[in-house]
C-alpha cells in the first residue's frame, strides 16, 4: 500500500514498492528525527538528486529494542505518524515504515541486503553505525563487501553532529527529556518536543477552582518530560494557545496515576474528545506536594503568571 505524505511516498514495507529505480537509502529507527538524522538525510537527498536517483529511508516500528530486548513502557520520542511526518519534511522521495518482528530480526544480513537490492535497486547505503541483520552481522566491512558483489556503495558518516558541544543522539534526547531539560531537548532535536492526546474527563477539580484543565489521554509508550510544570503552546483545531502544563501524580490531592493536563490561557470552551497537541517550551518548576488546596491554587496562579511571562504574546501560527 502506498500513499502521498507531503512530498514523499509512504510505503508500509519494502515489498510494496511499485516503482523500482536506483535508490540512495538510509536505514534506522530515526526516533525523534533529531539534528543528526536531519543532516544525514538532507545530505543524502542532495547526493541522490545529483545522481538522478531517489532518496529513501527505511524506518522500523516497533523499536528493535522492544522486540529483541523486550523493552516496555515509555520508550518513543514520537508516535510513528509523527516520525513519518518529520522524515517526510527532510525532502525524501520515499519513507518505508517497515514492521520489525521476530521474522525480520532473524533474517541474515545477506538476505536482508538482497531484499533491499531486489525491491529498491539499492545504489548507495548511507549511515553511521551499521549493524544490519541477525546478530547485527551486517557491519561496515560486511556491507562494503556485499556492495562490491551487488553493485552498491556504502556512504559511511564518521562524525556525529554536535549541539552545544555534545554529540546529538536519541539517547541524549531521552536523558534530557527525563531530566526536564526542555532547552536541551529542543537543542538536540532541532525542533519542538510535542505530546498529542485526546482530551478526556478528569476528576473535575480544576473547574470549581477557576482553573479548568484539559486532561490528555496520551499514547502509553510515548516518553514524557519529567514530572513538573511547563510553559507550553497548545494546538487545538489549528489554533495556538498558551498553556500552563502539568505532568505528574498530583500529590497534593493524593493522585495515583500519571496525568498530563494543561490549563489553556484565555480560553473557554468544551473540548472533550478533541485532539490537542502540547508544544513544550520551558520548565517552570518541579512537581510539589502542598499543604492543601488553597496553597496549591495559589502556586498554580503563580505558575500561570510565569507562563504568561515566558511565552511571547504573538501566538499566531
């Protein structure tokens, strides 16, 4: 199955590619589509255009770590849909969202490369740390040898992109995010960190206190910023609002489940059931337990004032 996604063709697996032509290809999870991913892909796109070839990326879902090492919980920096959209933004001709399962995990590297040659007419393979196929046997020397046999070349990227003196990687993004360091997260990514969810009914405490919140049902495998209060922009139906956003267990009211809730500044309306996206800008404070509701409300009003001060007044898209 294929469909248009921005200027890229989205393909659900390599066997579904209908038009086989010389391809420059990058393979990986590309979780977060950070600055390093962006530079790699944009350079590959330029090289492919000069060679008259198509530029494509093959991304895996689920994450190989979830299949091989049985990783569970909040692992991903994007939903698959968001990742595909970010990849498409890099100017690729094709994005292949390949399902990663035990069958693919156990595929020998030589067989996997043969499939790439057959379905994509592989011309160049781009990447940094290579490890394709079962037990990651498809390392750089292996792929270079196969390239000579099968008629493709390997474009190895040795140096990592840096931001603020630190190498950029998905692991560093996760580390910064779980530490609540939003400025670092945005720096490593080169774009905002967003959390999208459906607005659901909460316990109704905010309304009577004069501070209604939109409670979000968020994908349970999406990594969230550290518990605390954040300044964020809320996108709702194409409109942009400032939002004082809380992530945590609400210890003052003896909460037991992790909540993502946002108070949209200068907004009134019923938005239950609608999709809302939070674009995180900065961290206001840690999660705290207060002596009671009065102290909590007083602090929330301070938080709202800080959000107003931290976010620009111009909130046009």
